[in-house]
C-alpha cells in the first residue's frame, strides 16, 4: 500500500508540472497575441497619420500649382496684347484651362474638409469671373480690337478679384499648414507608440524565451526528452500555421487593393481620352471658323465679280460664258462647303424661332421619301404634347435630311428608317455636355451595317468619312455636331457593327409660345425694282468685299455710298439725308454692326437696315439681328437684289404704320 501511495505521489508531480506548464504557455500565448494586436493597430495608426500628412502636402503643392498656372495665363495674355500677337494668345487659354483642371483635382482632395471646400467654392467663383474678363480681352485681341483688349486687360489687372484670389489661396495654404503641423505631431506620436510597442514586444519575447527555458527545465525534471520534443514540435506547428494565415490574409488584401487601383487607372485613362478628344474638336472648330470666315469674304468677291462679268458678256462670247458658269458653279460649291465648316465651328448665323419639332418632322415626309428612295420604309412617331424648341428650322431640316441620307447609305439603299421626337427630362451630366433640364430628343435609327469603335471615335471630325472618294465631304455629322452645340444642345451617336445606328439630337425646351406659321415655300416673292437711283450706305471693313458690293448695287440701279467703319458711317448719315438703306457687316474693328445700328437708330428711325454676315462670333447672337433682315455671305446678285428690295419694303411698311 505504501508503494502505491508513493507511485501516486510520484505520478502527481509530473501531472502538476504539465498543468503548470500548460497554464504558463496559455498565459504567454495570450500575452503575445495581445502584443501583436497592439503593434498592428499602432502600425496602422502610424500609416494613417503619414497618409493624412501626405494629403496636406499634396493640397499645398496643388494650390501653388493653381496659383502658378493662373499667373502664367495672365502673363501670356498680357504679352500677347502688348505684342498684338494673337497666336501667343492661345497660351492663355491653355494655362487657364490647366488652372481649372487643377482646381477640380483640388476639390477632389478637399471633399472631406467643409471649411476648405467653402474657400474653394469662393475661389472657383472668382476664377470663373476673372476667366470671363480675361477671355473678353482675348476675344477682342482675336478680332484685332487691340485698344479694347488692352483696356479690358488693364481693368482686370486692377480688379479687387486679384487680391481676393491671392487671399483665398493663402488661406487655403495656411489652413492646410496648420493641419500639416497637427498631422506631423500625430505621425510622431504614432511612430513613438509603434516603436514603444515593438520594444515591449521584444522585451516580452525575451521574457518568454527565458520563461520557456525555465519551463523546459521544469519539464526535463518531470517528462522525458521525447515528450519535450513533441510539445516543442506542436508549438512550432501552431506558430507556423498562424503565420501562414496572416500571410494569406495580407496577400488577399494586397490583391484587392491592386484590383481597385487598376480599375481607377482605367477609368482615369478613359476620362483623359475623352477630354483630349473634346479639346481637339474645340481647337479644330476654332481654326475652321477663322479660315471659313476669311474664305467667305473671298468667295463674296469671287461670286460678285463672276455675276457682274456674266451679265456683261455678249451673246457672241459663248466660250467665255461657259467658263464663267463653270467658275460660278465651283464658287457656289465652295460657299456650301464653307457654310458647313462654319456650322461645325458654331459660327454660322442662326435664325432661331420657337417650333414644334414633331410637326416639322412630319412635314418633311415627302422630301425624305424623294431623297432616300422608295426601297426604304420610313416610320415617324412624335409625342402628342411635344415641347417647343428654340431652333433655326432651316438648319434643323438640313440636319435631319443629312442623317437620313447617311442612314440610306449605311443600309445600302434598302431597309427601315425610324424617326422619333420625344420629351426627355435629364439629370446633370446624363447626356454628353448637357446640364440638368428639359430637352426634346429627335432620334434617327437605321438597321444598316453599323460602325466600329475606331469609326465612332472619329465620326464627328471634319473631313472624316468612310465613303469612297468623291461620294462624301466628311462634313455632314461634324456640321450637325456644331449646329447642336451652337443651339444649346448636343448630339449622341450609338452604333454597333451589324446592328445599325441611332443618332439622337437633344435640343433644349423653349418655355414660350410657338412661332406663327411660315408662308408656303412655293409662294411667289415680289421683288420691287428701284424707281430711282436710291442711295444705299455700305459699311464693310474688307476693301474687296466693300468694292464688290458697291459694284453689284450699281449694277442693280442703286447709288452705293461706301465706308469702312461705323464711325465714318455715322458721319455720312449726319451729312446726308438721302440715304434709304444701310448695309453693314456684323464683325468689324472698333464698332460692330449691331452697335452701329443701336447708335444711329435714335436719329434715323426710318433708316432701313440689312445685315451682311458669314460669321457670328461674339457679336452675332440672333437677338442682335432682331427686327432686321440678314443676308449670308457669300451671296449672289439675285440674292442681294432680293434682300435689298425686302429691306426697303419692310422699312416702307414700318414708316406707314
């Protein structure tokens, strides 16, 4: 019995040693796990503090870049105005647009900081206001109004907005620097805590190592070497599995972050590509408008000279007449091409009025049927209560007819063409460049061969066409693009190869009443002939166009009185009382045509006015022509005769009322 008791006591010793060793191991593991969690949290806090610190650095740097871009833009504009160098003036637009882009990036960085966002909103308003002032000076410089450009630029330089902008930029930087100091302190504190926890973990590890040695010594006295080896092996396996799980978790987190970064990069690349395309289209439009404007003046001289020559050629000069007719045909085609270029550049004079788009589309049924042929089925649909739109009906008809012809070519002359007009209520940015509001959507859909993505990327570029040489100018869709943007709308094209194409015109809703019905297109136009050599004042800054117009008026039996500026016209009107009609260009150095009419109207209320223009620009909005007839350049002798007679007749009717 004594031996059994001794055995039990001897067996209880190793059992107690195992229990104590297990409890010690459990406490050590819990302590180590707690330290690991604390170290991990401290590291995360340090990384977050460093990220906030870097965010403040980025805001300060980007604010400085905005200030620099605006300063470079104003300096470029100042040099361009002083040197009267319009080409250098484009540097202003580039730098000013760069400043706007950086402001947008700054807004993205400040989206979680309401006080900074308030300052940025104020800065954005001042940026927009100052941009309008400086663009006004740049526009004057572009049209060779150097004195006006210098005056506007000087006034802008003395504006309080300069100090307000500088103050806001300084407030943003100072506020961010205060945050940066706070975040530096937080980063230092986080780093200190992280280092402290690391040292503590090292110390605990050393203690655990010593404790393990002590536990091993205890286990050596209680257990054999095999059990000690097995326990150590199991402990190592547990630590390895924990480390493997931690590595797998971290790997998954890194993979998720990489996928998110790749998606953001792809989205940014797509946005940048769209921005580059828009900038390219705007630049091409500006270049096209300027070239077409000058070309219009040359064509006016060519067509006028050819018509005068054709009238004076005798019947025996048949060969000369044939050559003149060929030249006239070429000049007319060139005039049509120029008008399309001006439409793309959004510089074609528009004569808008409130119309019902559905009624207009249905009224084009016969014209469309004759144009695209009987093998194409045309289906039209419009909402019963379609909103009115403020649009030039001639240009809208031309755009719709162009779309129908393109659809016919895409379908190979046979297929189904659907046309619809619907009311659309859009959110901001839902369609192209359109803002929030009500729009009328005119859609033309074909079931033709469709377009590839490569064609869709260039479809609105001028002179780009997929048709064979000689079968298209490449200006149809670009003309529609310019017309839609000039009218305050947009055009969207969706297509897939083999599935057809849908082109949608979005036009802003007009809240007023519809315009009165126009007279029938085939109604006879009565043109009165001059009963005497009535005096007509011609105001045109281009000497060639001025001379050609004077010769044409003399050929029509009028007495032309020519001058090259609004100031000279005012002097002539004050000196003579026999001037019945004033024919004036719209854009001229110094005083524009509408400004001239406003200046002379109080003293000469019965003076008939005829605007002659081929380019709108800053002074050519449709409201400036209200109540007056407009003749588009280049014009024929018959067109000039009809316009002059109509203007004189309108003046007589007003005088008799």
